[in-house]
C-alpha cells in the first residue's frame, strides 16, 4: 500500500526536529528561571510544574483561566513582531482572574506551530517571561507543539493558562452590587486582544494578499493615531493588577472588557434585576476606534459589542467609595452607574446615543 | 486607502459569529456541570473558574501542566471523529501530573479554529467532559478562540491545562531512586499522543492528497492490527490514575512515556549517576509499532525515541516493593532495572538489541 522508501525515515523528515526543540526548551527554562517565586519548587517537576501554596491562607480559592490573543497574532506576524504577544497574553490572563479579586500565582503557555523558527519561539516566550516578571507571576511550564500540516508557514497559535488565589470571603463576584453604585472605567490603550478579525477584514490583513501588501497597510501612518496603523493595533494589552490592587477591597464587581465589548461583558457582573446606565459623553473613544468605525462604516452598536472602545476594565463600587477609587487609579473615570433593570430593559443602557 | 464598502461591516462578516458562539458556550457549561466537584464554587466566576482548595492539606503543592494532542487531531478529523481527542487530552494531562504523585483537581481547555462547526466543537468538549468525569477532575473553564485565516477549513487545535495537588512530602520526584530498583512498565494501547507526524508522513495522511485518499488509507484493515489503521491510530491515550493510585506510596519515580519515547522520558526521573537497563525481551512492541517500523524502514533507535513502543508509563520502585506493584497494577511487567551510570554511559541501555 505504501511505496518502498529509499532511506530510513527519521522524525525530522516529518518536520519535527527533537534536538532543536530540546535546545529551545532549555532557553525557555532560562526564561522561566527569571520569573521564579519562592513557592516554585525547583530541580524537580520534569513532567509538570510544582508550586507550593504555603501557609498564610485562611480559606484559599484557586482562580483559573485559559485564554488566547486571537488573530492579533497574525497582525504581529505581519509586522515581524514576536515580542509583544506574550505580554498581551499574560496581561489578559492576569486581568481575567483579577476580575474575581484574585492575585496571580503561576502561568503556563501553549505554543503551537508547524515551522516557526526556534529564534521566533524564544522571542514569543521571552515576552511571556517579561510580562510574568512584571506581574509577579511564575512561569511554571508550558508546551511547545510541533504540528506539521496544521499550521501554515510561519503561523503559530498561542494560549495561556493562569492560576491565582483569593480568600473565599474576598472573592469579588458582583453579589454586593446595588442600584446607585458607581461604575468606574480604566483606560484601554487600544483593542487589547479583541476585534482583530474585524479589523483584518477591513484592511485585508492576513487575507492572502501577500506580506508586502499587509506590511504596507500596517506601515501607513495616520495623523489621528500619531503613528502607524500597525503600531496602534499592536499596543500591548495592559495589566490592571497594579492599578486595582490597592483598592480591591472597595470594589463590588470588576468586568474585564474583552470579546463582546461593554455590551457583552459588563452585564456579567450584575445580580438579577440590575443593569448599567452608561454616560457616553464621559469619554471619547480612542482614535483607533474612530478610524475603524469610519473605515468600515460600522454601526455604533456593532462597535460597542466588538471593541472595548477605550474602557479596558469597568468596576462597580459603592457611591461612597467612588471618590477614593477615582483618586487612586490612574486615568480612571466615572463611566456610569448601576440602575434597576426591568425584565424588558437591556442590561446596558446609554451606548446607543 | 481602503475602498468604500457598500454596507456596514459586522463582526460576523469577518467569520466570527458571537451569537452562535454564545449558544455553544452554554452547551459547554452544561458539560462542565456534569464534572462538578464540591470544591467548585458555582454561580460566580464568569471571567474565570473558582476552585476552593479546602482544608485537609498539611503542605499542599499545586502541580500544573499544559499539553496538546499533537497531529493526532488531523488523524481524527480525517476519520470524521471528534469525540476521542478530548479523552486523549485529559488523560495525557492527568498522567503528566500523576508523574509527580499528584491527584488532579481541575482542567481547562483551549479550542481554536477558523470554522469548525459548532456541533463539532460540542463533540470535542463533550469528550473532554466525559474524560474529566472518569478521572474525577472538574472542567473548570476554557476558551474557544475563533481564528479566521489562521486555521484552514475544518482544522482546529486543542490544548489542555490541568492543576492537581500533592502533599509536599509525597511528591514523587525520583530523588529516592537507587541502583538496583526495579523498573516496571504499564501497557500502552497505541501511540497515545506522540509520533503522529511521522506516521502521517509514512502514509501521506493530512498531506493535501484529499479527504478520500486519507480516508481510504485509514480505513485499510490489517490482520495484525485486528482492524483498520485508523482505529489503531485513534486508540485513546489511557489514564493511569486509577491503576497507580493504590501503589503511589511505593513508587520512587514515574516516567510518562510521551514525545521522545523511553529514550527521552525515562532519564528525566533519575538522579545524577543513575540510568536504566531495559530488557527488550520482556515485552513485544504492539503490532502498530511493528507495522510502522516495517512500512517506513525506521531504525530501532528512531522508533524508541519517537514512540512509547508499548510502555505507557514506567515506574521505579524498591526491589522489595516490586512484587506488590506488579500484582496490584493490571498488565504491568518488569521492564528493567536501575543501574549505576558512568559519565560516558547512555542514560538508557538495552534498547539497541
């Protein structure tokens, strides 16, 4: 059934070079070493990472999340940038567990590709490592998957897994939110990690028109962006950990504004019968969103359910605490308030006009 | 720079249908509910999963691993099977943390695709859910990433992330292994999740020759396999948790034989100065490996550093405990012993003959 082969088959023939992969894994280990926390048990754990929880917790709840960075990967690759996606990934994950009030403990990555050069892989993981350092998270492990025939030349995918911890009675779950509470937004610096497929559709990026086309589109400078489209699109998803940690105890709900925008994410924190009234005049969407909307003639509602529109995180706090939070968190602004919501009311009002 | 568009752009135009994805996510939630453990805090945790560690641990060490199933995915897709890869993934992850002596607590998945139909996605996650139930692991969360233009039609990637726990003084790290210890193997039932790129190279599966070609190759029946090539290749990676749990305290080292085979994985558990002497006559490699070797004229050494060759896990135990372990673990056999290793000795001897 199979033709005779003239020479013995080695795994490397199939596109998997175990020796080269081993060398890269050793470099990954060096990167991970820089993120070491005291709880990481070193020298052991070849098949998995070990993290000693330690004493000092009364009733610890582990908080875990899995995430990717979407097709921001394709935009980065088109710009020959592999050092920023790791930051996007780690910060996104940190924010997702922060939304429950958790501090991050450790992170693992999954990097899959057919043929991404070893040097590129190291750049990606180095970005992850630096972001882990910045957030105080241990890079505990990861998997590099060689997947010939699944990914196209130079393509790769990247996923992250994070585990954090919060005391059970300090979980921020929205349950204490009341009508009249203040909604306070923290600024985004761009698309974060959502909406890239729509943007790529608009400018035909990563659509097979070739590297030159993509690069030309991304290098185009726009006055309102103060730079190129590509640089605006690659702005790194910020971590909100440092900004929110000092005021966590004053927060009743935290919504990370990711895929689905304010429309899709803010309602996730409200108890039954409550919703949000957003004051659209309280901020000006970032120029990148105005450029996207104009270029694609995208409807307002679609913009708000696709992009964060400049609000990276929205927190709910008792009106009495609003002043302290606004003062403590750089760039924060009052974006609206919590209101009673009838069965026929939309969960978020005020985005339409 | 961009041509005028005749109608407003919606996110669905870019290949991302948020409503359909939301419906699938609700079905994922139903699947996850079936894996619920008492420690999972329900009703909250929209942005991340919450798992209460609880009391009863003296000095808990969290053990975490990230993994994929490699291009076994492509073989499954070629056979139109989407229900088994979840089992492969969960069981692989369970074994990886079991190798440190840990019991699994919770699992998260990352599923990425451009256009895998929603029904297929549910099949994949249902497989994950069933395997989680079988291993007593909570499916705590996951991410479904819509990645237009990154994945080809019908393709997808899948990664898993597991967290388990072990008391610090019960971590199985190989440190207590001594020369003279017994090496005991647990049977594999096929390739588990490694070596698929080589196999696909041999039979040109997933190489662009078309679905009909791939299906014909995979449907071919072989007498020595007792069935089709495809069925042999899709044999589910077993979990060794139930088999090893009763004897964990008698084990000094556990090597999960994954990518790199016995050659690459067994040495990971040995302290400096120790190695393995394997008795090749102690078992007969599974027929699927003989078929692969014959078909590709693959050298012995390459086979042993690519495939598990029938040994799914190898444990090290004091000679005095070997009898109990052999008796307690179904299908286990004595595969070799731990020996002194000089600086010029290979870490594993006996595979060549």
